[in-house]
């Protein structure tokens, strides 16, 4: 008999009370007594059915994929976060990792990469510093070995995640040359790029640099390494900003 | 000097979430991004459905993933990686909700609240989900968050209570209130049944009036 007096009288019962019963809010002993009475009442039963139909609607909501520009922005933020902690690595290790990510077999590429013997250090500022007594920069032909990302003009944003992980000047070779090429395009940027990598833009060998462009935004600049320079605006093949609107 | 040669790179598709977290803790710079890649769509759906505003959802997720990135090294596998990551995302969304001074009203664009736009069986699935989505956006935040987690994303009441930092009973009763409102807005409750007991909360005033003649 305990709890008997707490069982709400009805019918009718309020929609809220039936929703509580439906959601398991009521104490078990109250629910046990109320349920058969609610189920015996046609109106209350319709409320239960309406609640079931509502649940079915909610469960059937389609997934919402993350938009590309949000994904790129988050990749970029995580890459920037990862950079200060990045340990000193040898270039061939870095290449091996990149090749693994691209799903390529390592062997041949490692052999090619081993020819470099160059070591670079990634400092907290994201700068690439050649070690003293460093060998000459890699010959441009070798930049093809790591199979640069092949991109179309309208899909530059999709490369942000990959390029942010790289500090590979490729045929541009040095930060100074990059700075010259940016200047040629009237692009001012202080410091080193957030990421830089050789790419292939619609069949043409190029270099993509990612520059900071304000909170949550990234400026993607694609340069033609064969023509760009301080007085060569045409060396800028593409220049676009992605990220938060 | 640490070289990556000794660091296990486990970003392959077969790795478990826990493997990725360990790899991240061990210095694999790509493991965490891979983890995020796996879960970002679901997290995005939660953030967007909870916060309603895409810009805010993106900000909240970025904030959450960065803080998870920093905390991941100390992650202990006593909870599921997904739950752990989800908790961080939900907390980031809740923080934003709390910081928000005003709650903008998102009107139902095609029909007033409580006026089902068409007989339900005549509507396409797409129209239905649009309507459900809009109705969900109308719920007060305290009801929307548990409904998104329990009813849309399929989390258990216990997990949701943990994620939101409220009692299980509170999760259940907020879900009950929210579902009752949604049942009305979505037209599942026929007029003669729907009584005036579901609080209007300034949302369904029109609907309330419509049903008062019962």
C-alpha cells in the first residue's frame, strides 16, 4: 500500500506526467501502478504513442558532417599546437613519416631520402634552421620523390591539414626566396609560414605556403617556383583565405 | 635529442582510439589529428545541435580539441576515449552557453510553432528532419542538451548525466519535458489530447492558445 496515495489520479493525466512516466522519471512503485491505468486509457495511450513517435523522429535525424572549412581550421589549430613540442628529427625520418601518411611504400623513397643526410630542427616558432655546416639544399628533382599533393584550384583548402604539417620549401629552398616571391605578389607576411610544401597545381609543380591571416584564418598562397621573385607578381598562382568567415 | 625513429607511428586505420592516445602521449605528432578525424563529425553534430550557431560550434570544437590535445598525455584509460573526448566537447559547449548573455530566438521559418506544416505522411524524410531539427532548436538549452545526447546521439542516461554533470533523474526529467514539447510542435499530439500542462516557456504561446479551446 505504500506510495498508493502518491499515484496521481486520473484519467485525465497531464502530458507532462505521462512524459515523466514514459521517460522513467517516476519512482518505480508509482510507475508500476500508474502504467497499467495509463495504458488502459485511450487518450493517455495516444500521448505515449506521440512520445514514441517523437523519439523515432529524433533518432532518425541524419548525421551532420563537419564542413571542410571547419575541419581545415581545426587541423590547422592542432598542427600549430603540435609544432612547439615537435622534437628534432632527421629529414629522412620526416619523409618516411610523410610517405607513410600518404600510404606509400617506404623502401624506395627512404633510399632517395637518405641521400640528403640533412638534419633540420623545428624550433618553437616553427622556423626551419639548417644546422651549421649543412649540405647544399636538396636538388629540385628530388622534391618529386615525395609525390607532392595534386590539387585543383578550387580545392586548395583540402590540402591545409597536410601542408600545415610540413616545413618543406621544396624548389623554393629557403625562407628568403619565399619572402621574395611573396613580396613579388604584394603579400606581406612576418615570420615563417605555418606550413609549406611542394604541391602540384593542375599539373604544374608549385609550392603552397600557409600564412596566418587572423584568428582561425589561413591564407593559402601557391607560388610558381620557376618564375616567382621580388618583382614577379605573376609568380603567384593562387592566393586565397580559408577558415572562419 | 629525441628522434622519431623510436616513436611508434600508429596512425593506421586499424589502430584503436586508445592506441592513438598512447601514440600521441609518446610523441607521434599525427596520432591526435587522426583521433579527431575519426570523431569530428559526431562531435560537430553535437556542438551544432547544442549551440545552434555554426561559428560558435566551430569555436567550441577548436577550443575543446586543443584542450584535449594538451590533456591527452595524462589520459588514463579508465574511461572510453570517445566518452572522454565527448565530455570535453560538451563542456566546451556548456561553457559557451553559460557565457552567452542572451539567447537569440530562432523562429520556425516556414510555419508558426505548433502548426504542423503538412500532414506528416505527405512529407519527405528530408522535410521531416528539417522540421525536427528546427523544433529541437526551439527547446530551452537545458532540455536541448540532454535530448541531443540521449535521443539523437544515443548516449545512455548515465553517460549523459556524467557528460553534463547533472543527476540521472535530472537528465530523465529534462528529456521528458523536452519530448513533450517536441511532440506538440511536431504535430504528434492531436489537439484534443494536448492539454495546457506543457509549459509554454514563451515558445509555444500560439500553440497553447490554439489548444485552449479543448
